[in-house]
């Protein structure tokens, strides 16, 4: 997955940086909160039940902080089960925010994303310190 962000308009919310739509942000937050309620780890069955609850529709309290006064509102979220796995869970796994343990068959919140972002930063510092390579641009005859 590719994350594109504007350093001058960087969101205070990790979910808004990672996901493109407001609905994806809400669903990702719900998933992480659900996992936190279970000590950061849930099994395949619980994940499937969570996806089915989203598929069937779920009412969520959301606080809109864009205005001068935060407004609480109830929003019904209905998210297709297949889209949940493709657009929410798979990106979270591929970026290292969530791990899947093949032996225990559980999903677990992970710190790998942070470690990978630090590694990317170090790669950029290494690139900055490399000596320049001279290039010759020649015209076609």
C-alpha cells in the first residue's frame, strides 16, 4: 500500500493519513477499538463476527470536531464484508499495524508500522549522505 501525505497538512489522526475515505477511517477505528477491548488480539472467528456486524449495519457515535463546537451524532455504518477484508484489514496487515499469527490464528495490534517508518527515515538519510553521481545527457543524432 502507498501512503501519500502532505507534510504541511498532516492530519493529527493516523487513520486519516492511512485511509482515503471517512467511512474507511471510521471502520478502521472501530476495528482497532474492538481489538483493544480484547487486549489487542482477536481470533479469526471474532474478526469474522466483527465483519458480519459491519455487513449487517452498525450504529456508531461520532464526534465531528471540524467546527468550532464538537458535535456528537449517530451514524449507521454498513460495510460489505469482502470490502472490509480488502480495504481495511489487508492494508492494516501489509503496513504492519496488525499482525496475523499463523499458528494461533489470531490478529494482533503491532508496532511494526512504527519500526518500518523509522527504517524508511534512515534509508532517506543514507540516500542524502551518498556522493553525487555524474550524469551526461546526450542528444539523439
